């Protein structure tokens, strides 16, 4: 059933950017996320102009 190789799945993250103040946050990808999706209200400036600006995968232990 299982291969010899250990398969490591990348962790998927969504990066959100506030269009109003530029605050960037990163969180775990959630089902239904896509780039330019409008997301939750900014907790810095309370603007609702926050969009998902990037979705990317990162392997555990990978350094940036
Ligand atoms: Zn903001």
C-alpha cells in the first residue's frame, strides 16, 4: 500500500494584503481560497479591502 518513500506534503498558505494600509498577513490556506478573493476585515485599519494576494505551498522545514 504505502511506498518506501515518505511523501511530504507542502503546507499551503494564503497571503492576504490589505489594500488600504498594506498590512500583510499569512495564514493557513482554507478551502475556497483563491487569489484576489476578498477576505476578512483588516485588524489594523478595519478596512474591508483585504484580498488574498498569494497562495503558495511550503515544505515543512524549508527556510525562506
Ligand atoms: Zn489595513
